[in-house]
């Protein structure tokens, strides 16, 4: 028996959530790039594990937020 394929369309809240997640991911990539650049220059990291954990928490909050909270 074949299982039914369910296609979920993206509503306004889904699009907004995706945009917010991508924005946080862009911030994380920027943080990583800055740390790599500073490492190559012999400087200490600009962003610590705590900073990255905060970004991870932001992503978890976005994933769990009700639509009206976005």
C-alpha cells in the first residue's frame, strides 16, 4: 500500500520563520569567518562558545515559537 504524499504549502508565518532562521544562520557564518580571520592574524577569538550557544538558543526559540510570536 502506498502512503499518501502530503504537500504543505508555505504560509506567511512559515516564510517569515524561514527568513528569520536564515538570518541567524548568516550571523553565525559571519561570526565563524571573523574568528577564522582573527586566528590567522594571531588575535584571540571575537566570538566564544557562549556566543554560539546563544545563537543556537535563538534558533530553538524560532522553531518553537507560535506563529503570532514571530
